[in-house]
């Protein structure tokens, strides 16, 4: 099941009532961005809203990631809002990242998750977090 991060119309986070002001601002910046944002990109966007220090952004990002409301793309050192407001899960989260346009699609795959779980069980490995990033070119960039 894929969820695109390039269209946030109708992206209404019903859980935003219990966020701090900074968390709400950071989540809003991520949700309305056309692509992944670094912490410094977020800081630049939110200076007018009172965020002045990188630490404010990093603290908000830490909490948002912890709650599953945002995801960190390790290979880009950037963040995206969770594309599915109901998917705050602790299992496998995967991202397809287009090298051409920067589009990020978030998806989950039960088969891959099950296979990784089986492997971990066989190796007596306790999985705490699983994030998969696939790099390539989206259909639009391939067709261009």
C-alpha cells in the first residue's frame, strides 16, 4: 500500500490537538512540503513563527518521529510527515525515493515484514525499528 508525500490536500492530522506548539508547526511544515525537509529547511520555514534554534526543531522532530507522525529518511538526512494518518505502526515502513524529482512514496508490505520477522526469529535478533529506502526513478521521471 503506497502513500504519496507529494499531495497533502486533505491531510488533516486529527491528533494535532495534543501536540506542543513547536511540534504542530514542524508537522505542518512537513505535511505541506513538496518533498523531504532537513531540520534546517524546517527552521528556515518557521523562523517567522518563532522557531529560532535548531534544537527547537530537533526536539519537535524527535517527538513526532517517536509518535509515528513523521519519518526520518536516513539516506537524505531529512524528514517527511507520515503519509497515512492511521498508519502509526512500529513495523516495517518503506520509502521509494525518486532520484529525479525527489518524490517520496511511503508504503508497507506485509510479505517483506513477515520475511524479515522470520529471519530475525531464526537469528534470535530483536528488531526495534525497520525502515527501508528504495532509490530510483518514479514513473513520471522515467517517462520524461
